[in-house]
C-alpha cells in the first residue's frame, strides 16, 4: 500500500523506530485499512506532569512524569512505570504501543500503556522516592483506575513502589482498591506465580517451538544471556524440562560448561554474592559476546535490547531464539536471522507470561479471592501455548517470520475490535 513507507532499517534504532518498523511490515502484510493504521500508530492519550518534591535537605526539586495510553479499546490499559534518568516521552510512547501488541497477542482484555518518571532512584532516599511515587500517583488520579488504566513495576520500580501507589490511590478514593496496580507484595493482593511468570512463559514458548522444530528437549542445549528475574527462572525451568544449560551470563561476565551448569547452584551463588555471578566456579569464564554465538540449540537473550545486531547475527548457530528481553534483536539483524532459517519466538509473545499473570493478579483482586500457585501456572501455561500456536499458524498462513506474524495477530485483533466498536 502506498501510504505506508517502509521504515529505514538501521541498527541503532530508538525503541519507537524499532517498534514502528515491525508494525509497518505487519500492517502491509495484513493489508490494514489506512484509517485504522492511522489510529493505531498514534497513542490515545499522553499526559506529562511536573512533580515538585521536597528533598531530605529541605530543597524542592521538580521531576517530570509521563503516562501514555496507546490504546484502551480492548479494555483498561496496562503497563509499567519506569523510574530512570533516560525516560522520555518518545520512549514511553513506544513502550506503550508495545504493551498493546503484547496484551493482544496473548488475548487478554487489556489495552497498552506505559509510564515513567525522569529520576535516578539510586541517588534518592526511600523517603524521597516514596514522596515522588505518591505525587506521581495523585497527579494521575483521573487516569489510573482498575477499569481505566492499571500501572505495574518496570525498570527502577518494584513491589514497594506498587504498594505506595495502591495506598495513595486508595486514600484518594476513600476505599482500598488493590486492583488499581499489579506487581504488589503478596500480602497486599499480589499473585502467587508472578515472580517466575515471565521466565516460565519463556520456557513454555521454547518448548512449543522445539516441538515444531522436532528438537528433543532431553538432547538439547541452551545458552541464556542475563541472569536476573527472567533469565534465571527461564534457565531453571528449561533445565527442569530436560535441556542442558551450557552457558549463562550477567553484567559481570559469561560462564560456560559443556557438561551443563547446575542452575539452582548458580542461583544460590548469585544470591549470596551481591546478586552477581562473578567468580562462579562451576563453569569457565568466556567473553560476553561469545555466549550469543555458541554451538547450542536454543538461545535465550534475557538481559537488554539490541544485543543481537548486524555485528553478530551471521555468527549465531542456535536453531531457535526465544526472546526473554524486550527488543533484544535489531530490525536489521532480523533479516539475517530469517535468511539463516533460525526460528524466533519474539518478545511480544515469548515474554508475555509476566503481563498474563499480572492480569491474573487483577482478576483475583476483583474476585476478592486468591488462586493457588498451581492454578496460576496451569492457566498461564495454557494462554502461552495457545498464543504460540496462533502466531505459528499465522506465520505459515502469511509465509512470514514469527515476529511479523505475532504483530499480525495483535494488530488484527485490535483493528477488528476497533471496527466493531466504531469511531466518531
Ligand atoms: P533484571 O534486572 O532482573 O536482570 C537483568 C539481568 O541482565 C541481570 O542479570 C544483569 O546483570 C544482566 N545484564 C545486564 N546487562 C548485561 C549485559 N550487557 N550482558 C549480559 N548480562 C547483562 O531484569 P529482568 O526483569 O530479568 O528483565 C530482563 C529483560 O526482560 C528486560 O529487557 C526486561 O524489559 C524484559 N522483561 C522483563 C519482564 C519481567 O517480568 N521482569 C517481563 C517482560 C520483559
């Protein structure tokens, strides 16, 4: 279609360009109406607030906060709030759209949103952070709500910040409203299974893909980049399902053992060494970049964006890449990976286990009931498997790689909903 100009593909994209280049490819393949394309490429709402905070030394500092709702036609919008110096409106807009596609791929009734506050939480006291979180929440009182827009943790925020958000929102409403945020501590209505949910979804996606590729998990090897929440649970659960995890890495370095690394030991080591693998003795230390190009069946990038790029894509030997991180593969590297016949379970599918269990947290809060961990896992595994199958079948139908078919599934759902509901 003439109205969609293919985005120039380059390696050092910002998240917005990276998301848009895939969105445009999928829209072209799908033959999306121009009107709908125009609706989906722009966020529904963008809010920028200024937050004056009294610091511990008595001075007043003004912070900038953002909330972008990309789409709320599938349901209340959902997305984390990032506390980081690099936060800016463009990035928040891209991440909000990403959430729309992610929720639509796994077919949960949410739209997409993202928030952020430009600050450096590592240089702030707990009291300063608490005042900032509460001020941000109050400034968004008209935006947030269990039926409107539901924040969650992201970079620089966690259960503690979610507890303050829930409390501030509840105070303003005059009633305890725990369904307004997810990622809360268990005692405030957090869900069992949330901590490991993203890694678990990575495992389920990997096994579903291996079945298609006819790779026997008990004869397969795997390398995992990043050993934080997503990477360590993905490694542990893949090992449990029979894979030999021969390499893991974190910011301190990469570690290789061709006989397989005992992941429970590695987690224990990390937890007793300031959260890092540095000095882990059950494996030999290898250069960071070598992990991505090892002779393994499955590669799980679970650290950060753009790590698979034009520099190394040609050297990747894995048959399957399962993206635990958001945006680990650049658009330019996509082309090389596709040419070499490597299957990719893309981020908006493979790491959607986290948002799925966040949805379960919200469902439980609204039911006023608590599910067992077993029920949470069973239901999220089902959702992840179904989503994988749908993306896989769509990739066969349109003869496109899995990344583009994931966007097709998502865009198609949002576009159809939009058509049924109608505009002004
Ligand atoms: P985390 O902070 O718990 O862990 C990140 C890990 O990556 C750490 O082990 C860190 O040392 C390592 N790392 C950082 N830079 C590295 C480098 N250059 N080389 C190797 N390792 C490096 O973060 P997380 O929650 O596990 O998130 C990881 C990725 O997954 C991010 O892209 C995040 O956006 C994405 N993600 C997370 C969730 C979730 O539920 N936590 C959900 C969806 C997507």
